[in-house]
C-alpha cells in the first residue's frame, strides 16, 4: 500500500530527499541508514567537533526549538541533545519528568506529540514501549528522533558508537566486535549490531543464557551473511576482540527481581581482564555503568567510554542540523 502523501517524505530513502539528507525526516531506527548516509553524518559530526573546539557555539539553528520529551530516566542522551541544540543556537523545551506534565493526567502519547509539535520544530522522544517512536511519528508532522523505545532501539546511540569506533580504531571494516552483558533487553546493542551489519565485521555475543541476543535479530543478521557467534564467557574471544562493548543488566526490564539478582554481577571488567585483551582495542560502554567496569580501568588508554559520551554531542548536533535542513 502506498503511503499517504503527507507521510511519504518520512519514509523515502535518504537519497531521495530534495533538500538535504535527513531534512524533515524522523530518526526511528538504524535500519533507515545506508553506509553512505553514515559517512555523511560522521563528516558533519567531525565538523561539529571542530566547531565546538574552536568557537563553542554558533547560530545555525537560531530560532529553532527542540522538545526533549523523556518518559524514562536519562542523563547523557537528554543533556547531550539539549547541549547540541544550544550549541547550535537553538532552544529547548525540556520535559524530563513526565510526572509533572499532562501525561500524569492520562494524556496519550499522540496528544502529547501533537501538543509539543505546536511549539517545537523537532521532538526527541524516550519512551518505555518498543515502537513508541514510530507511533509518535505516525501522529506527528514534525520530525521525531527516537532516543530509546523500551528494549527496541536506540539509533542515535548506535550512530555515536560507530563514530567512536572510527575515531578510536580508524576503521570499522575488518573488526571483531564483542558485545557483553544484557543483550536481551539492551536496546543499544540491538541498534549497534544492526548498524554494524552494514560493514564487514565479525560479531561475538557474550551473555548469560537468559540475556542472549533476541533470536529474531540473530536471524535478520544471518540472512545478511553477518558472521555471529554466541558465548557465555569472554575467554574464547578475548584475543581476537577489537572492540569490547559492555552493557549494564537492565534491571528495570525484569519482572522478577530475583532473576536480575542472579545475573547482575555476571561479568566485571577489571585491569586483570584488560591485560588479556590486545594492546590495541577499544573498551566501550553506553553508560551508566553499575559495576560492569571497575573504576581502576578508567586510566587504561583503551577505555573509550568517556570519549564515547563526548562524541554523542557532535553526532547529535549533526543529526539536529540535518533534520532541520541546515547541514
Ligand atoms: N543509556 C543507555 C540506554 O538508555 C544504556 C543503559 O541505560 O544501560 O539504553
């Protein structure tokens, strides 16, 4: 069925846009990107990085307003989007605690989106339900950026993760990426594995049995010919790992807290663990960490997680500028 005319621009492949990549589009899933799009986004992000280092703030998005709507806790995603908008000269309506908005009175997501788009030019949305960003986009006229939809996706995190890998190791093709921890509920690894499938990579998944990567995702990537292997310990993959992507066990997704308690400390990266990895590799984590990486590891030059969160600012500046037609 063809899309209604008013929705067509959202779902057209990026290259079909008339006024710049991503202009007026939603960012809902990493599946909407091809490699060429990623190179373009990373190029803009590099330019943003240089701009921040030399000037700090510009007025590229002066007069534009971002509604930053968070139904779930966030530190980095929320504040980096706000900082990104302000560094580009725009302003932000910040709704971090929906308890104090009309959501607490029972307002539906579509009505909240309709409200915010009356005031703002772009909406960043974090919501506990998978598919919520897509629903918001169906009901809204302004671009929606998915900042995490439950256990579904976190596309802007995956973009900054890839940008980080490129910055740290100079390439993505040819790498072996090992994802560790909560691969079942961790939306960051769902998006990252999908995005990495555009490259020539080997993916290792290390998780306790109950936190394995969803079968549906494994099948999708298998169908694309991606090399994937599953393990329950790190030992067999340490020597070949170029990127170790550690995740937090997502306590908030467990119905049974005793199941969480049974797996929460399953893997902890210490200086002793790091000694067994290659001398050139990157240790990443979307953060927050709650014990998976010992603080003693922070001084290891391979520990990339704090640089990773800084890169999030530049990637999100690039996305806002592109979605609003200014890059
Ligand atoms: N901050 C990331 C997310 O929102 C990772 C995490 O919470 O563990 O998915």
